[in-house]
């Protein structure tokens, strides 16, 4: 082997060694980014991906933690696993499948794979067409109580899971572990931030 061939081969080897991290990062970039980072207890991976996507779109991370940061999706899966009876679990699975089937019929993809714009349109449509929660007075429903449907029920559960989390209760909402005196009447300007219960 002459010197020129040796230099060519060493340059190729050096290029391959230097390019390996780039190739690996490209492979990672091309890998599916919506893989779950947790193991569902009840839901299938596709159903859990739907819940995670729903949570993330409803409560994305901003200056405050998002729904996925406080593991609202993990909580919802555990709630389905531990508190729903078999009929309730079957209904959840059927509702998720129907929601995804509707998305596929209208947008060509399941909810987790939709663009942000299509997810927004999907939410707007469900918001307009889903039954509303009954009006309440002092926490009690007024009038007949009709089912609110899957979309509004899931949305409500996501919000409840989020605002009930320790992270949000202690670090986002106002929190006083040892509250002081009770003041039943005070100006709203003195209340400040929403308070954690």
C-alpha cells in the first residue's frame, strides 16, 4: 500500500468515526417520538398514547408544568385500572376507539398523530357538540343530570388530576400548609393567586 492510499483510508476511517455520533442522532431523530415513557397498568400502548396526547394538548408545558410533567396521564390510567369496574373499563376502551376512529375518518390519522391545528379543530368540534355539565348551586346539581360524554368527562378528569397534583398544589397555586385565621369576607384584590386545597 502506498502512502496516498494509506492517507485516503485513514481519512475515511476518521470521517466515519467523526460522523458516527451524527448518524446515531439522525437515527434517534427519525425514531418515533410519541413512544410512551411509562408502562400502562390498564390501557394498551395505543390507548395510553391517546391519553398522553390528549393531556399534552389540553395542558402543554409553558412557564408552568404541563399535564405530562405532573403525570396526569399516568394517574388517569391508574384510575381506570383501580377504580373502574369491568363495564366502565370496557366503555373507556370503546370511547377511546370511537374518538380515534372519528379522527381517522375526518383527518386521516388517530388523535395522537394529528397536527396541532387538527387537534385544535378536533377539540373545538367536541367542545361545541358535547353535552355540558349541569348548572350547580353550592356544589349541588340543579335540574336533571345527563351524561356529559367521553370528551367532556375526560377533559374534566385531566383538569382534576392536574390541579390535584402535589407539584401544582405546592408550586403553582398558592399554598399554606398551616392556614391562619379565617376571613370570610375580604376584597378580591387581597386573595391573589388561586389557592390549593
